[in-house]
C-alpha cells in the first residue's frame, strides 16, 4: 500500500485505540458509517446544477473536502479491518474496467458496459 495511506491507517488505529473504539469498528459498522458519510458528501450537491457543482464557492468546497476526508478515513478503516490493500484493489479494478470498457466502444457514452 502507499506509504501515505499506511501512515493515515496507523494514525486511525492509534486514534481508535486511545478512545477504546476498536470494539465498535466491525466491518459492518464501518461500511454503514462509510455510507452515511458518502450521503453527507452528496448532500452538498443536492439541488445544484451541473455547472454549480463544478464551481463551488470556497466555503462549500471546504465542507465537501471535510466530507470526502470522512469517506476516505472510513474506507481506510474498513480495508484495514479486512486486510485489503486499497491501492492494489484500485489498480485491479482499473484493469477490470479497461477490459469492460475498451476505448473504442464506450467513447462519449454513459451506458453501462452490458449495454454497449
């Protein structure tokens, strides 16, 4: 795994241990918390136009950054509990997606790979 992600993961372990929170950090609970945080991230874009979502004011962008960080932190904790190398998993998924969506087929289309 990337050394920065490893460092953050170690800091998360220490943070939870210092507060005796490990007992609550089951994969199920972490996945649930991740979903909640992802919803909180989405909330900042609710009712915005496409253009507004691409041009957030700095205050809104800071709030989005905080929610994105929450998503990342819960995802790292979940992967840590399940011993998943997130960087390796992402690289594998990119390779799978490249096979599903060859560059000559989905060009400019938002259709799912089963529809192209």
